[in-house]
C-alpha cells in the first residue's frame, strides 16, 4: 500500500514539476556557450527569449491548474489557460517573423535616407550653380515690375558718367594750363582728373535737371517760369558748348583737316558745330531715357523718395520670386512630409521593439491569469502606441480587484 502511495506521489510530483526535466537542456541549448560565435549569437537572439517564455509559462500553467480546485467557473478558466498558450505561440512566431519585418523596414528607411541625402546634395549643387541666374532673374523682375523707372535711372547715370569721362579727358590739358597760369606750378594729370571728373559729372546731371524743369514748366504753361528756365537753359547750353563741346570739337579739327585741305573752321564754325553736337546728344539721350530717369534722380536727391508722380500702381499677376531656389522647395517638402517621417520612424521602432515585447506580454498574461483570472495585455500588439503605460496597467489591475468584469483572453 505504501508502495502504491509513493508511486502516486511521484507521479503527481512528476506532473507538477515536469518543466524541471527539460528546462536545463533547453536553456543550455538556447545559450549556446560552446558553439561558434555566430551560431551562439543566433541562438541567443532567436531562441533564448522564446525558450525562457515557454519554461516560465509551463511553471505558471502548473500553478494555474492547481488553483482550478478552488476556482469558480473552472471550465472558463481552463479555456483561458489554453488560449493564453495560443497567444504565446503566436507571439513567438511573430517574434521570429519580426526580424524579417525589421530588416525590411530598415532597408526601406536606409534607401529613403539615401534618397533624401542625394536630393539634398543635388539641390544644394543646383542652387550654387544657378544662384547668379536666379538673382539676375529676380533683379530684372523687380526692375521691370517696379513703378520706378530704374532702367532709365541707370542709363541716365551711366550716360552721365560716360560724358564726364570723355570731357575729363578732353579738358584736362586746358585745366592744367589754367591752374599753372594761376599758381605758377604745374599739377599732375592724376591729381587733376579725379576732382575734374566729379565736377563734370555734377555739371552734366545739372544740365539734365535744368532740362527736366524746363519741360515741366512748359507742360504747366506758366509763361514767367518758362522764360526764366529758358534763360537758365540757354546759359547752361552756352557754358557746356564753350567749355566742353568746343574742346571736343577742337580735338576733331586735326581729323577734319586731314581729309579737307581748304576747310579752316573759325571760332563761330566751331561753336556752331559744338551747339549742334550738344543739341543732338541732349535730344537723343533725353527722349531715350533721361526724360524718365532725371525726375527720379532729382526726387531722390531732394529727399522726396522714389515715388513717380502721375503713375498708379499696376496690377501684376506674376508669382513672387523664389529667392530660396531648389533648396527652399526641398526643405518645404521635408517639412510637409514630417508626419510621414514620424510614422516611418515609429514603424521602424515598432518593428524592432514589438516582437520581443509580444513574447514578454504573453508570458506576463500567464501571471495575471493566475493571480486575477484575466489577461492584462491584448495580443497581438499592433504598434508601439498599443503598449499601455505602467500606470494605466496598475489602474486596470486595481479596477479588476474591485470586482469589474475583465476578459480572460483577447483571442477572437
């Protein structure tokens, strides 16, 4: 009788302690201490966590089956134990499949990163190469669409500088002789030319200013002002003809004498030619650009701003100039795809974290099933956000202990 009792006890203990018969061999094999390095790392990566979860689940299953004796609704509880094993099996399979999923997401993410870096470098290169052209386009767009006649202003200043350079070169000997007669010392050309150029530039700009005022008073039909400005314009013309254009014509006399032996121009002939030259140059430059550029220059000098009187702002339908070029559009695209980048990063993180978490969650479900009679985790975990925080899990356990009905399995 004692022998039969001892055999029965041994059988019961063998059933209750059956994980002891294989857990050491399983753990030794999964640890792979005597295997080559790569095989050892493969076993520890792929087998150690599932084997540990299975052994842990076996011990808790034994403990859960022992408690069936004192539990109510035993059939429902035993069914929950088997369903928990099903969840663990699916979690282990998902754990192994998660490696392939993670490597796939990693390759896709690396390709996308390479694409972004390549496009970024290409956009920077394009920006560097096309920046001068883009600046020229934006500058021309601002000039052509502006209500201020900047082209006329630039041409007026440019033509005034050309005239000043020419007359500086022509009148330099005369000025040097004049100063030498006054001071008794001969001054160098370079010492004379810089202030003489500035003086000539002011004289030419002033000539255009007088002409502009004369046109304005003629439009207003103010007879006294017309007479006054006309006298001033005649004086300006005489000054420029006698001191500037006469010297210019005198410099052409040797060329005229080379092709005409009988022609000897006198003072009046030279002055007449100089007058016609002044009138022709002023007329051509005035009607081409100075009529529009001179009033703007005068308004800026007088501090009236660069507003053009008599003009109303024109409506333009041209799009705003993109000063940032390709890089700005590329960065705008990156900002617009911020949600996509965040989702992809969460997918990559989830592909790395969720497989082992599923196995751990399935093992923890055995614990909560033994203690509280229900699962705390709903498997499978769909994404990283489905992993509830520890505080909420404790709150759920507290509600379960207060008598709230909890599901014993999430398996549908």
